[in-house]
């Protein structure tokens, strides 16, 4: 049993190294002074960060990604909340079908969704427009808020809200003052997942964004499939740093647990 | 099925809700329904119908798909890559989850957290990392040359192996989540019981643990396989455009405005994916597996 146990531990370590090592490698590379890949870099410089922050293309795509992610997070969380309320409190039958519908953007392969959206956005003349991307990404992100918020709302006692109404609050105020605070962590979690879904999405933007609107991942994709300059290393490092920051924020808001409960 | 939930029953007992619940429910659902039906399902149906109408009405696109060697190669490529990815994820994920499920929660949690870091990292940052590691002047080649193991850089990037490595990196956390959540629920004292009754540890594992872990194993395998079929970005970046998969083919064909071939291929991908998902849902229940399926 000793040998088996050692082997198993070696596999655990190997898996963790395999999963985490690539992310660590990017960081020194971004401080390399040369354009040619060299590992580890001979000396350190901030050249590629300067490159990143002085290039209007990169900055524009970064700003677009942030703007789009936030708008998608807000819109899809609002839609998800109203859908979840309807599903938990009002819908009596057809719930399975509704849920399947709400989750379908996650099931349909992204490339298939992409050509469908490209087709309709062409007809609506929304290719290369912010609203086109917003609609497309909201659809892609929607399953997360619906799923997370439906689960969260199930555990809220509707009688509390009714009590508020019987004491004179109107329905909206009662919902906002009584129910929303109880599911606040789930709302943040839903918004965060929706943001990430948009933030990391490539395929849809490639089609719907047209030639003009390139989000950060698409800009990186174009870079990686054409030329490789370490500017992308600084972009990647910034993304990894943003992730760690995001995880920290989640921790601080205590989202992790509730978001995971949403997944269980 | 008792379709009415407790809340709805309570709501039904109350007068004013009874009158309004239908209308309010519909109003609340309306924005989402409109969005999903008008800008997702309807365009999906329209675009897929083009596989029957381009360039003229008929099954010509599917006939071509069936007879063309190139098309068949694309299907075979896609399934092979997804198959290898799934097999490696299972091979690594199973012992990993087995070991983690044996640990007390407070040890397992941070290790699982570590395993989830790539899950939350931007996909392009990860792909770039792999180009650094696998490239001709990359980490692996640099050290192999330095240590005198090889004389010339070996080409590790822009081939199928690179694609599979990249895909395993993306899919392994999914496999681990599913396997771990199944395995952590297995009562380990059953294994002790088996050994105390004279079974060897291996026999105990094979006859007790393995069968109990099978639902998670099937579910994880199917989930990873389904998601792997639709991969686009990873093959496009790490494959260097050499190994054409269904998804990269579709993009290429849309690029040259060959909607017939692109939509027929999409239809095949969609049918296989939805069919397998239906199986997954029927047999295992998808809800707990679904969240997090966007990154490829």
C-alpha cells in the first residue's frame, strides 16, 4: 500500500504542477527585454508593459472588454433575477422546459451560436456594434444568473416578503428590502460569473464584433495566430493578476461559498 | 410530478396572488423569453435551415458531407482529439480525485482551489503560456538542449499533441469537480469492511470503490467529451491550423461564405452535442454539471 500511496501522491503533485505551472511561466516572460522568446529572460524590463499601455489598440480592446463585461453582468443578472423569481414563485408547469431553454446557450456549441448570431446581427445591421455584442454576450451569460439565482431564491422564505407587504410596503419595495438582502451574495456571484463569461469569450466576438470591435481576448487571439510579441505576455500577466484580484474580492464578499452552493 | 411548489401553493391560497400570478409570472419571464427566442433560438433555426437550402433546396450539403473524404477527416479529427482529451483527463483526474476525496475537507479544499485557478484564468493567457512552454525556443526545448538531451529543438507546438495538451489543461478541472463530488460521498468504511473481511486493498478498490464511483466517472467522461467536441480557440491557436476540427472548419467556411458546408457541419455538431447532453441529463441529471461550460 505504501508504493500505491506514493504513486497517487506523485500523480496529485504532477496534476497540480501541470495545471498551475503554465500560469507561473507567463509572468517572468512579460518582464523580458527581448522580442524573441527566451526563457528565463536574461534581464528584466517593463518594455512590454509600456508597449501595452501605449498602444491604443490594446487599450481600446481592454476598455471594450471591461465595458462589455460590466454591461453584460448587469443586464444578464437583472434578466436572470426576474426569470428566477418567476420560476420559483409563479411558474407551476413547464418549469423543466423553461430551465432547458434558459440553459440552452450553454449547451449549444459556441461556434454554432456564433454563426446564428452572426446571421441575425447581419440582418439587424448590428455586426460591429456594441449593442450587438451586448445582446450576444447577454445570451451567452444568461444561464449563470438564472441557475445561481433560482437556487438562491428557493431557500428564501416568501412569507417574510408577504409580511412586509401586509405591513404596508408595496411589492417591489418588499422584494428589494426583504428578499434581495438575503440573496445578495448570490447576486454578486451571478454577476461575477456573467462578467467572466463575457470577459473570456472569443468565438462570438470574432463573428459579431466585425473588424472594428475587438475585445481583449480577440485581440490576443489575433496576435497569437499571426505574430507573437511579448506584449501578449504583459496582457496575459495583467489578466492573471485580475483573476487573483477577482478571487480576493470574492473572498471578501464571501461569494465563493454561495456561488458554489449554486453549483451543487 | 407535483408541479406546484410549496411557494406556489401558498401563493395560490392567497387571493390577490391567485389573480395576478399568471400575469406577473409572464411579465417577469417576458424579457428573457423574448431575448432567447428572438435572438437565439429563431436565428439558430434559420441558420441551420440554410444547410438544406444553400445553394438550392435539397440534401446536397449532407450528401457532400457523407461522401467527401476531407469532411470525413474533419469529423474523425474532432472525435479523436476529443477522445484523447477525455481519456487523459480521466486517467489524471481519477487518481487525483481519489486521493483528494480521502483527505479531510480542510486539506482537500485548498488543493481543489489550486486546481480551480486555471478554470478562472483567461483562456488566451493559458494558450499563450503553452506557446511559451512548447515553442521551439520554449521552456521545454531550452532545458532539453541545455542538458544535452537533444541537439535540435523538437517541434512540440502547432501539432495535435499541443492541441490535446491545451485541451486537457482546460477540461481537467471539470473532470475533477465531477469525480471529486461523487467520490467524497462514498463511505470509506465500506472499504475497511471489505479488507477486514479478507479482501486485498486492490480487490476492495475494484469491487467496492470503483463501482460506487462509476456514476461520477460516466458523467465526467461524457461531460468532458461533449465540451471538447466544440473546441475552437485551442485548436486554432495551438494546432497552428493544421488539424482542422468541426469548429475551425465552420469558421473557415463562413470566411469564404460557403454557408452550405458550414451550416451542415454545424448541424452535425449540434445534433451530436444535444444528443449526448440529453443522455447525460436522462442518466445523471445535468444541473450540477452545467455551470461553467463556457470556456473553450
